[in-house]
C-alpha cells in the first residue's frame, strides 16, 4: 500500500476545517516521513483533493463528525490477518442524519464513488468543476494548443509530388529532405528533395517532362542559351577520339511528344559538322530524322526519362550511336537527379588549355563582366569536363576561372561517376562551345573587357611585371632600373609524345656564342606540365618573347605583358588560336608562324624548319638567327 495514503488518521480540531481561501493555509502542517500512532494531521483542501472528496462535502462531514487519530502506519508486506485486525480497531465516523444513508467506508477517508452513488451522482459534475482552478485551466489550455500544433505539423501522409511536366506552384518552397508522393494511376511519383535537388530512385517515378528553349540569355549578347526541363548526358567516345579527343561534348535530352513515333529519336547526330546554330540544317538529320542541336550540345528526343533509357538500349540505336562516335552515359538509367535551381553548364575541352580559352572563355567574358556588375542569373554550376572545376580542381583552366572569380559565389555541384544516374535541370544556362572561337563576333570581347581580365589575373597571381608598356616604364623609373636586355622563353616539347624540336638546345648553344645576342637571355623550359599554374603564369609574364612548338601551353599567353612577341614553330602550316590577329590586337602583341622550309630555300634566308616527319623537326643556325632577329625587332 502507499504509505502516503495508508498511514494518515484525521481528527476534527477545535478550529474546525481550514478554508482554502484563508491566508493561514501556509501554516498547514505537512505529513512527516514516518508515522506514529499519535500522529495528527489537520486536513486541508490539498489533502481533500487527493482523497477525491469535494470541498463542500468534506466541510459538511467534518462539521458533523468526530475523527480520532489512531491508525498506525501499515506496511505493504504485512500479513492479511494483521491488516484486518488493524482495520477493526479504526474508529467509525459519527454520521449525522444527513449522511446516514451513505454506506460505511472501509477507510477513514471514503472514496468518491462510495459517497456519491445512486441519486447523489449529480454532485459528481459539480465537484469536477471545482477542480478546474485558474491554474489548471491554463495548463489544460496549453496542452490543447500544443496538441493542435503537433497535429498540424504532422501530416497523415506525405505531401504529393510535383508533376514536372505540369508543375503546380513552381515557385512554392519545398522543405529539404521531404519525400513526396502523388497518385498518378498505376504507380506513385516519388522523390526526395535535398538542397533544391530532387532525387528519383527510378525514371518511372517521374511524369513526362516538357522541354522549352533555347532562348537567349541576353538579347544584346550572343552565345548563351537557356533551356527548361532538359537532361544532360556525356559522350564517352569523344574522350578517345583518335584525333583531337575532347571533354566538351554533351547530349541534350529534349522532352516532347513531337518525335514519339521516330525510332531514332534518342540518337544524336555525329560530331562531323560545325553546328553553329540550333535551327541550322545538317547532313545527319536525314539519318536520325530530327534536328541535331548545336556545337557541344547534340540533341536527342524523348517523351520521358524512362522513354529515353529504353530507346538507347534498342540494338539498332546502340549501333548507330557507336558509328557516329556518340555513345552516351548513363547507358541504363536507374536513378534521376533533377536540379531545381538555375544551373550553368561549364563545358570545355580539358585536354587542351588553348581550346578551352577560346571555346569557352571568349564566349563567356562579356557575360562575366555584366553579371559581375549586377547579379548572376544562375545559382549553381555543373562541370562534366572537370569535376569540381571551380571548387577544388587544380586544372590550369579551372585555376584561371577561379582566380578571375568567373562565377563568384555560384555553387559548384557535385556529380557521381556512374552509368546509371541521369542529371536533369529545371533551368539550364548553356555557354555555347566555340561560339566566339575565332573572335569573329565583332565587339563581343572588347579590348577594355579583355584588359580588365588580364589586370585581374596579374594581381591575383602576383605577377612581377606590369601589363602595359607605360606602367612598366614608370615602375622602372621609380625603382631606378632600365629595360635593357631581352628574355626569350623557348619550349621544345621533347619530354612529350607530340611534335617536338629535336635539336633546340644545340642550336641555342651555338647562338649564345654570337656577339649580337650578348644581351639576350635564353631560357629553355623542358615541360610546362611539371610547373604549377602560378609558375607557368610567371614564366610567360617575365618573357619578352616566347618561342615554342605548337601546343596547348600557348594559352599561357594571357599572362604575358603587352608587346610580347610570340613565335609558333613546327612542320604544319596551321596557325594556332593565339596567332589570330584579333587576339594579338587584344594583347597589343605580335605573332609569327615558322613552319616547314620550302624546297627552294637553298640560301637559308628563310626562318623555317627541316621536318624529318610530321612529329619531329630541326632548325639550322641561319634559320634560327633569322627567327631571333625578327623577334628582337618586335620585342
């Protein structure tokens, strides 16, 4: 038994019952830890509430009855007989005539049901109201409000998913990490959204999407396009092309029902043509029976992600994609990541720094200048050319983009390297690969914008020489130095399995012995790939002239000072991208191309090369002298 209830005897005191509103209630004696046979406790409203007796009734009872404290504490482990004997010794309540009809209780404090049975149960409701003091009402109100709040924020079933082909409240916020369901007939649409990315465990859990675009990102500037509700794939054949492997080719899945009866709808056109316009007409369209897209972004059509995945697995389509060199990943779609935030597709050839500079940056520069002054229209970026390009990659072109703050605080999205996940985008910004490769769009990149970019890079890399001739002359005057002497950087590429100059160091040694070159410093670079990006930048910045075999490292020209002389050496007559006169005009520099000697060059007055084959060449001393003399004139 409970010691707190079983060991208490009640007697009527001379002052009768203490009123619960009496200020002396603070003097009510409290129950001792141990009970003696003569223990007395004056009853209070608190103890009465514990016993279940209403206040009015208890007052009436105590006013008419005499109770003597004679009940000793009874332990729970006492024998049954002893308990009965002790109960028989308890005094009985001297009932008045008003209470004579009540059954005699078995304990000094009767239970509520024993008192109010039968016709007197009407007291039960009234007595329960008395228990609702102001404090208790407030407690009950708080509990009720809390229960309502919990009910509201705990839905009986997850929120319905969103039909991406017919979005409902497209701009409505969605809690990160929520799962969404929608009854769509045979199955359920299901996705989990985290950080504005919806993750579908199966393409069958998505409804049909409807693509839009391309539309110009800016009406005044060309080269950047906006697509809605599209997916991207990667061309895995392009990275193993025998000539000019590249990481700049993507497949674009465009969702529409216009091509649903075309069995080759999911096959992209080959990469054999220059596709400079989305609405252009190209040869492969007669084979695949749909539009090809544009450079870097080859179009495929489907009604849904699942439809595209099924279409590419058809044997005829698989073989045609291999023939075109357009095998795409993922090859079998088992999951979809659908990015809700506006995303920029960073696309370039990671195997060729020079191509990346001209194919990507020369298109993006005017947009960068505009967004830098205002606000970027996209909040995230995806690069399948180099993973983590602007967040942690040390690729030379990525480092350049990072140092120039090409995207400021735009988030670099991560992606998984597998053949089963398809990446889709609610809004995709595409900087068209090669749009301004040859700088043919007059005014797209101005000298002011390009000069500002280079000033930015000079400062970020801490390059020693000022960009302009005027700035260098002013700095030399302040430091008490002169600008005499010429430094020429030479690169033969002998350490690489490419075209290289086999006897470069030997001919340089001979030239150094000539008096006319006593103020010339010749610096030979064995392999630029052994140097960090900052070291490469500094090497070009310190040069008055650069003589090197054709290759991607010529893109480091962007770190050279105004007035630098560039010479490309090789067997081919093809001029590299930096040799474009428009680029040299932006650089305030000059370029000379040295290639295979003509058969009638018997007097050796021409600066040219003697080619053993397409990949190896030499240069005679007279030809080398002619080349260096021309450099010194322009330097």
